[in-house]
């Protein structure tokens, strides 16, 4: 507690009612949450099992849990809940599945499972509408986040497109129920509906959670806000931490106005502002304050720092996108030489993923190591997920989620109506989909459908026998040949090379299984579990340690991170702010995105713009981003476009020479 500043201490010690901690970028909000959990348990005597802290990512929850673990001694942390919103929702659903009409072993659909189901439903209903699955999936997600059920969506639909989406939503809900499945949005939506209709269940959970702490509150959607409100009830044991200036997820339902709504729902709300920044120089913060002041605010705040005024912010004018990429890499190499820094001290941030390609090529040309955030995990690739689903069904015949994923991969002419009938039968008879294949009769499903289901079940039983004992890996390879998976990939892929690469991933997976079984002396089921866990741990290691490399990421992905030296590329109209946001008059969120980028920088910040860019096969002239004009002009140093100062160039040259002498001295 002694290490906290006065405002942070005030936020930790206030427990007399609901509290909003308005935490500016780099102001130590995680310290406030972790110290407050320790204060509630150690000083206020609240049992840790009655305290819950929720945030948005697994990484943030993991970090928070580790920090709290260091503050609470012995068994004091036992029973403490530190999780994501969705993990908390899942915990509630698991405990109350009977009230929700779910049988045990329910499946959770990821985004791709959802899109596939919606596409199949559309094709079955409308024939050629399957290509709209992605748009409709997003619309359904928005409805769920806004707590609108299919019946309400259908009642308010006016245009043909709205009616199509609402009808698809209704069919989708029925199909999920038949499959004993939920999607990601249901993990929040269902607990809120449950609490509305079962006051006794709500009372139980309110007695379970005496104090709730919520991180990144500006990112909550309507369902998450209601879940918090329901769990708190009249007790008022609530601390929310957020920053309206860093709300950059409106496209996935986040509502920064939830911070304002708190004052209406909790009239006694206390507000504590954290304005001291421990990350950036005063000049960087002055630029951030100046930019974000152009957005309307209910809560005013001004970030300040004791880390010195710092270097000017640099604006690099480049002739085109190729020159921009080369210039940024040359700048990084030059600065690293002059200042004797690490590659890991530099980050290049951009509005859209497509902007990374030329930077990657320029870094490769100079043999500069880099790490591109947001790459696809090996186990997230479709071909790997397909074969893993087969393997999961081999070792657990009652894995309904695995069954649904591979029932028609490759195509077996098992239509959505057949699978829906199978799901309804399984739900009514309290059995798995796999078991239902042999128990369902021609009264519930067509003769052709029944025959195919029984054939599939018999074939899977044969695969299971082939994979027993010492021959399990050869049984797996035979299974892949049986389903002609390689031919299926050729049909799906854009080229033979892509299909070959994807089949290479499948072979790599099977080889990996064989290695684990041989080296660790375990059976197929244990080998599968260990492979998945190993992949997750490798991802975490990469996130946390990583080599000494330049970091490339979108502005969205940079939130919560910090780097000594930051380059924001593409500071132009229609890039930042993005063209769609300009057309939809949604400049405020784009400004918040630029603010997030600026406040990632600890010591230096450089922004680039191109005079022209090639887009959609033609070269267009570019206008500087309006956000540059909103920065304090006295703190900007322009380079390129004829504005380089002779003195600045001379000083940089001398510094580079000194760096070289130091390097070889």
C-alpha cells in the first residue's frame, strides 16, 4: 500500500458503496485492483471465496491472479474468483444447467462453428443465401449482446434483410438447443435471463459474491453491464475500473456510455480519477490530452507525469507506402545504433492488418527479427481442428461438439434437418448424439438419413477399434485415408500449394501424437490432451517472453501494452481515421484508437504518412490525418517533404557517428 499514490490509496480503501475508478492510460489500475482484493481479504475480513474480479482476456486474468497470489499469504486466497466475464458466465451456467434446460456435457461453439451452422441452415432454407452466414452471425451476436431474443428481433424486423436475419436467428436458436450447445455470447446472455426468471437462483449468487471488481469497464456490452448489476443487487459492493478514452471496441458491442449509466443506476457512486501516468514522458501525454480533448466527455481528466518533458514527436513524410516501410526500418536501425537499445524496444502500430506486409518485407530485407501479433495458432487452423475433433470422438464417443464438427466433414449428405432431429432425440432421451445414431428410428428421421447415421456410427466404432493398443497411430492414419481428407482439402483450398501446406499440418499433428506417445509412454487419449496443453503453454510463453524482436501489431492489439519507442504508420485520412468510420461519422472512436496508440509510447513517438498510396490497383493521393492537426504543433518535428532542418540532420549524423565509435570502441 505504501507504494501507491494518494488517489490509488483512496480507491483501494473506499468500500462504503459503489466506486468508479477512472484510470487514465499507464496510471497503475491493475495495482489498484490487486491491492484492493488484498485489502478486502486481509483488512476488511471478507472471505476470499466471496470476492470476484472479472476482466476481458485470459492473459489479464492470469496476471491479476499471480499478483494477488503474492499479496495474500498462505490459504487466504482460497476460493477467490479471478476470471474473464465469459468464464464467470460459464461457471453460473454449469451450476444451473438444469434450470436452463441443458443436459451435462453441453458443447460450446466457437465463431467458426457458429458460421458453419448458420450457413447450413441458410442453404437448407433458402438455397443460395449461404454466403451471408458471416453477416448474419455478426448480427445475431449484436442482438445477443443487446439482450434481444429471436422473437423480439422478428417482431421488430421491417426490411427483407432484417426479416431474413431474424428468421435465421430463430432457426439457429432451435438448432443450438437440439444440439445441446451454446455459443460464446450465450455465456453472458443466459445467466442474465436465468437471474431475471429465477429470483431464488439470483439470491444464491448474490450471497456467493459479496464484492465484485471489474476491469476495463468501458469495454462492457449491455449483457455484461446487466450481469454486474444483477450480481451486486442492493449491496453496492462494487469497484469498476475503466477509461472512457480507451473504449475502442464498439464494433463488438462495447458501450463506453456504461460508465455514465453507473451514475444513474447507483446514485451514491463515488468517482476517483487516476491521472498520474507512470509510463510516458510529459510531451507524449500533452499530445494525448490535446488529441482526446476533441471528444466530448462526462468525466474530464488530464494525464500528467514526473518522467521529464521528453523528445519532440516526429512526423515522417514519405513519398509512398514502400518508402514508408523502408524509412521506418531505417529509422529503427539508426536509432538502435545511436542509443544502443534492443529490437524489442520498438513497436510498429497500424490501423489494419494489411499494413504490416511491406513493413515485414523491409524488416526481412535488413535481417531484423520481428514478431507479428495475431498470428494463427497451430491448433486454431481448420484442418487441425477437424482431425482433432475426429480424435476427440475416437477417445470419447459422447463428445457432441466433436460429433457436430465432423459429421459432415468431408460431406456425408447428413443434412441440417437430420442432425437437428438427431439432436432433439438425444435431448429427449438424455443420450449423446453418437448413441442416438443407433437408437433413433425412421419415425424421427428419413430413411436415407437414418441409414447414413447408422453407417457413420458403425464406421466410427471400427476406427475406435483400429486405434486401440499399440496400433493407435496407424489407425489414425487409416482413418484420414478412409475419409479421403487430402482430396477434401484440394476441393476447399484456393490452390494445390495451399492444400499441400494444409495436409502438411495434418501430418505434423499425427507425427506429434506419435512422438508424445513414444517419448512419454502414454496412450492416445492422454497424448491428445498433452498436445493441446503444450500448444497453449507455448502460446503463453511466446506472449510473455518472446525473442528480442521488433513488435508489429494493430492499434487494437496494442491496448494494455507499452514500448519505449513507438511508430504509428499510415496517419492519413481514410486509414486513421478509417474510411468506414469517416463515412459513418464515427470519428470519436477512431480518435480514441489514435489516443491508445500515442499512450503506448514511453520515450519516443514517431508517426508516418505517405503522399500517395496504391489501393485497389490504382495510385491515390493521400491527405494527412486530421488527428495530426489536433496535436500541439510546437511539440512536433517534421521530417521529409522538404521540412528537414539542417541542424537536426547534422545532430543526428553526429550522434550516429558517436554510436558507431562506441560500438567499435
